[in-house]
């Protein structure tokens, strides 16, 4: 991996990221969080972001001082950016408001600088319930069975915006492989894209989390109503051994590193995040509560019933991933920008 100082990376986005681990204020030890903690969910109801945020809301409060209630609130818009900006600039900085953010929050200022005006290193990650592999699928009646077919046949795919996974990933595939894909944006959430595909409004959905697909649309797999064309992550899913990986299409070392940058957020699939400047002891309390929730028998039982994978990533590990994004070489960042540029 070619690396460079953080300044080389921030020159691309026109800002200077603060160092992770900066000193934070302290709050009285063990102080209760109040009656309620709000969880802002960056996408519409019905999808796995929503289901995961609500699942955490039902269980995590038991592991916090004072056992506060946790109140989920959907805040869709701009491919998840609306919630990110609200958490960054508007939400109270005392641990009483958290966000279930788009997993791409750590790279958005690179790829969407006009809208994503924030420093991702200033957020305080609490944890993610699992890592993830994204896939691209097409409806079975479209007549496309593999990526080779997209060299001659154009399909349409639905997206919440051009900058989140549902829009960025098919754009990347077009630019990397020459696949003929038309992207239709404006859907409130991934669940709406799925419904549009079933109704025939669009042919495909890209950037669909494999764990989400298995849990929420299992009958489509069993009945072969969708064809899985590609998986998009740094590593393949163990239960998709025969589905090609986007990493297989990297023709150069520069392309490989650009794809590593683009898919690094897949390691924090469902990120629960606190705003900047929350007192350090409160962040520590929230992180330990999240960790305890991941092994809470009631939480695990409900997650199993909902078919939500639990392979947790700690807040500290998430923080290191966001920090690493700033170490990619200038040329790698430029290549990633070209691969995701809308033509």
C-alpha cells in the first residue's frame, strides 16, 4: 500500500481533517443519559439500515446508565447525507442523539465535496453490528445472467442518489468494465429500489448488502427471481464462491488500490455513530453498551429471528478504518474519483 501524509489526502477535498483522538471534555462519571436517546436513521423505513437501527433501539438502552429509552427516527435524503450533516452540525453533543449513518460516511467528503461538507474523523463511532459484502442483482425476466451480457445489453438500476452505494457502485462498474447500465435516482431507500425492480420500473439493484438480501428477500433467492451478477467488497462472501468479485477486474495496482479505498466502508456495514465533541467518557460508555448489546441473549435471539447478521465491529476499530482512509496516495484518490465519475 502506497501511503502519504494526511495533508496529501485532504488537499483533494479542500479541507484539513482533525487528528483522531483529540482531547474531549469529560462529563460526570456514570451520569445518566436522560430519559431518551434518539437514533437518527439515514434511510427510509423498511430497509436493513432501518431494521438494524430499530433493533439496537430495542435493546441497547438496558446497558446504559439510567436505562434510557432509545427512539428511532427516520431521516432519509440525499443518499444518507441529510442525516450525516444533521448529526455533524445540528444534533446535541452530549450522547443523547446518535446516527445510523450510511456506511460510506468516511469517504463521502472525497467523492461528494459539494454536499458532504464535514470532517469524518470528528465523528465518534460507537460500533457496527457486522461487516458486509454488496452485490449487484438483476430481475430474472430481464435476460441478463452475467456481467458479460452487459457488454451488449443495457439495463436500468434504481438508486437513492449518485453518491451512495446504490448509485456509486454501478457507476464504478460502468467505468471499470464498460457495462451498459443506466442509473435512475431519487428513491428514498434501498427498499424502494427493490420494490421498483419487482414492479418492473427498473431492472436491477446494485450496492445491495448480501446480508440484507438474504434476510429480507430470501424467497427471491429460493425461487431464482434474481440473478446475482457481481459482489462488491474487498473480500468475497464465503457463501458466494462462484460469483465474480469487482476486485477481479482491477487491471493495475493503481486500480486495485482505488477499489480498496472505495470498498473500505464495507467493513463497517451498519455504523452507529455519535456527533463530534461528545465527552470522551460518554463515548466510552456508549461503546461498552454497544459491545454488551452484541452478546445480550435477547438481542442475539431477535437478530437471529430477523436474519440480521451479528459479527460486530467495535467503535475503536471503526475509528481506525476512517483514519486509514486519509493515508491513501493522491494518485489513488484521483483514480477512485475517475472510476466513480458520472459520465
